[in-house]
C-alpha cells in the first residue's frame, strides 16, 4: 500500500494520511464504513461511479460493518 500511495505524492503534494481508530463514532470514518458495506452488498463485477443519491443521516444509522 505504501508504494501505491507514494505514486500519488507528485500529484497530491499536500496529501496527509492519518490513522483513525475504527468504530468510535468518527463521522467520516463511519460513513466510509457504511459505504463500503453497500458496495460489498452490490457485488458489482466492474468498478463504476456510485450514481444514486447519498442520504448521509440514513447511512450513518445503518449497523456498523
């Protein structure tokens, strides 16, 4: 993963990665967790943009993954 991230550095010179403890209520992390769950449930064969409306409060009410 480190080598993949280092490839981004020239195009994103201000990129800063920070460790976030999971499942302690950090809204952005919790939202990412719920979005990952939705993506896994869909079982799409190919990567495609998510085109549906995202209702953040509803997503955050879903159970944690």
